[in-house]
């Protein structure tokens, strides 16, 4: 544990270094031609939709990738917008603290999770990452940095920023809440042979925050088939004991499978739990052969992480490697189906049954969420999120599926994704915008902010220096 006396000096140094990064950012903004769209100059991304090339220089965010300061007494952290959750967690865990929601992949940035949404197994009790933000410094399209809070002059930007994907501005600094965590997480893997039974259990556990007399601090699940699905229940503990390691030859998602009616137990350190999905990018590492023991044994451990797999995906997208190899075998091109959607918990089984029937992809990730208690007030109270409108007091389930399906001759581009969009809307759900979308303008406006977004755009980006959300998310500009 670090000594509290070191905090003030470190805090002062952190803010001084951050200010230097802000000055470089503003200088780079001024260097971008007035008729060019403003974009970030960064080499990595966790987006899965193609973007048009941009010849103009980008924003210099090289000085905005660090944890500025952690205040263990107030349980807060000031964090630069491009800081990864990997670095943030490394800075907070020595104090026995963690962000309220830690997205699954190490290189997701805090600013990215807020402007593009993020989720994890604490979301059934802590909502989404933007709900634990206390204030943000935002570089708007007009080139001004505004400090936005839940109330005050820029409260409309605070509420409208989540799900805006950089079309209203970019986070320069965020101040977030932290929560205490214990050194270990005790896991229980519950198997279900029926999706309706899983849905009922999920509904109850979210409300009770307990199962069979034990507290539940973390909750997510995996569907392999209609008759094999699991909920994974986590409980923080400081009780010493052996822990599992899924950064080597063992693979986490395979470890949850069992035939017994009795819940299977496991135990991880808090750090290994938070990053349990990253080593194999959930189960997507199998596409690269790294789940084959003969390959895995010689695959360098430092490359068993989502950021490296993403680079391989980017190469495949650039050169069409998978489609070329498939064509040699007489297979049609593949349609990428990489999506996260939310449906109300009472439609979870309906959606998953439809998906398993219509879209040949497995496994599927499940993660329940509710708007955080006390953070989902009315507009008069100042805490609604109009660009991704979830209903207060209602449980949703995020369904994540990340793979590809064969294209069908004669069908329009994105046929499978279009079918998913229609079904999600029919089930009163929402879809994240980090990947391919095919909505028409009117439907998109109805789902993602409409006139509210238009007014925010006029106020904070009057000269249209930043891309419009529809242009960015659907038209791939």
C-alpha cells in the first residue's frame, strides 16, 4: 500500500505534466486547416467499423495518456482522456481501489468508454462508465475546453456526451469515482439447460444482488447453445487461498463449462479477474489458432492480449486475407458481425433464441446492466443520457457476439447486421455504435438523440469541425 503522504507531490507533478499535454493538444487543433474535419492522431482503436482516410493532421493526444492523480481518501482519480484502463487499474489497485466499471479489454481508454459506452460485470449495480464521472474537461468542436459537470452551464454536454463518439468533442481530463476492492474474487459458475431458466435467474440475482445466501459483486454469462448456458457470479473476498491463472495455457471461457448441477467454483486475484477476458479476447483468439495447445505453447505471452489480436484483424481487413483464403476453398466472402446490443431482461431469451436460430455465431456473452441508482433522474434533475436512452429502474442485458457469417448472393450489404438491428428495435432494445450500422437517417435520429443531438451539435460544434454522428457511425466517414 502506498503512503498517503506521497499523494500531494505526485498530484502536483501529474497536473503539471497534464497541462503540457493540453497545450500540445490545443496547438495541434490550431494547425488543422479550417475546412478539414478534426480527428484524433492515434495509431490504435477499439472500433470495428471502417473509417474514411483523412489527409489532414490529427489532434496530438500524446500527452493525454496518463493517470494524473489518485486521491485514496476521496476515492477519486483524475485521468487524462487517452489513458487506458490497463494503466488506470495499475494506478488504483495499490490503494485497494478500482473504477466502478472496468471494461473487459486493457487498451480501452477512459475517454473512449465514456464517449462510446462501456460495460462489464459490475454494470448490474454500477451502471455504465459515464455514470461514475464527476466532471470532464472536453475539447469541443469550437476549439474550446469546457469543464462539464452534472449541473451548471454545460450540464447539457455532460448528459449528451455519452454515445457521441467524438462528434461533440474529446475528453481531455475526467474525474471519476473509485470503489474499494478486495484482493480476490470467488467465482461460481451456474449451468442452465434452458434459456428461460437463465433469464429468470438473471432477473432475480440482479435485484437481490445475492444467490443462495452469498453476495454477488460481479455478474455476467456465456451462451454456448440453447441448452448450454452459464451465469458467472463473483464475490470479492480477502480470504487467502490458491488462485487460477488464465494467462498461460488455461483459457477462461472454457473453464466455466461443466455438466454438474452443482455450481463450479474458481478463484482469481482481483487483477486477473478484471482482465480475465483480455488474454483470449473473450474467445476470439481461436481465429488465430492460439487456443490450439501446440500453437499456444510457442505464442509469446506478451502477444496473448486483445490489442495484438486487434492488429491481426486490422491486417485482415486491409488485405482481405480471410476472404482470399476462403475463396480458394470455394467459400463466399464473410460478413463481419461484431456487435453489442441491449435488450430488456424479459426479452433476453427471446432474442438469444432468435439469434441462435438465424445467425450462426457462438459463444455469446451476456452482461446485465441497470442505470446506476440515483443517477437516472429526469431532465429536471439533470442526469439523463439522451443519446443512449435506457429506462430508469429497468434491467437490460447486453448481448455480445463477435465473428463473421457467410454472405448470401443477392442479399444487400450487411444483411445479417440489418436483421439484428430490426430485431433489437422490435424488442425495445439498443445497439452500440462501435461497429457497422445500417440505419436510415430517420430511424437513427429516433434511436440516438434526434433533435437533442442536433441542438448540442449547434452549440458545441457550430462550424461542423467534427463529424456528424450519423456520418461517422453509419456512413463510415
